């Protein structure tokens, strides 16, 4: 892997680039990473506008971007996480420029949570079925996609979008199945012992208590403006 700006990533059979930006959501990136690193003959690399540490939304976790966007021009799989910092990525800039170029040759272009809004703002999801964080579906529709509320992940052609945060693990396993077959993906699932049994049925707006849904709706940056 490159260790300095301008270095070139040594290419293995498959290259997966996970984009980082300031104030990303950690699990959006790390959850899929934990799955995808188990694909054979695959290099998974964190990329950003420069080789640097990139800090998540909480300010307590920093991931090292091992390469700049320019260092990784043609990844086989592109993954864009979400997080509050997504708002700063909705206009032309280094991430969008790289994303549009990388998408021309990628096998899969994917997102987790509000990373779908970055894809949509770049015009990649226009007219396509997609999902995102549950409070951001209206924004996704405004950007030209066709939201699929209630879906953990959505495939539309080579574009794969995951719902909020933890759904990135589900999406990555589904993507692994497309690459390895179902049995290969199941081996990865058992290897990471992914067998979620949450203590509460509050993980979606359909199952959470109305007052909990309202708590988040009232505070959402995606809430309709009066």
C-alpha cells in the first residue's frame, strides 16, 4: 500500500477503495471493511483527499487514509460511507471528482447510510432504486433516486446502497455473495460471528416506539423546513 502522496498502490486481483472524509460515521466504513477484507486476492484500502488521518463524527476515532484519491484511480469496488460530514461532500470537490472518474471503470459502486446522498448528488443514482438512512429518504428522492424504505440494502445494476450504519455489514455480505457465491459469503459471516440479536426491537422506524421515532425526527438535519 502507498505510504506517501503520489505513491501507487500495488495491485492485487481486486481492489476495494473505501472513501473517507472528515466527520464520517465509523461503522459505515469499518463494518463493510471487516467483511470485505476476507475476500480472496483482494486489497481493501482507505482513501481520502490526501494521505492523512481522518477523524469520525464523534471526534474520538481516527482512521488512516493510506492513499489519496489520485493514488487509487481505478478500484474494482468503490464504497462511500455516510455521516454528518457527508453534507460537505455534496458539491464539486476532490471526493466527487474521484467518485465520478472511478465509477467509469468500477465493477461495483456502493454506499452506506447517507453516503447514498453523495452518490445521488453526483448523478449516479438518477432513476435508480436506492436506500439510505431512514430520515434521509426524502432527500434521496429530491436528488433523483427512487427510495426503497424498509430495505436493508438495494442492488440496482452495479450500484449497491445500504440503509443506516449497521446495514453496511448486511450489504457487504450480500456483495460478498455476488463475488464469492452464497457459501463463500456464509463462511465470512460465520468467521466474524455475525448473528445479531438486539436486546430491543427499536432498530427501524417501523418497530421503534413512536416517541423514539419522534425524538430523532425532531432533531434530524433532514427534517422539512417550515
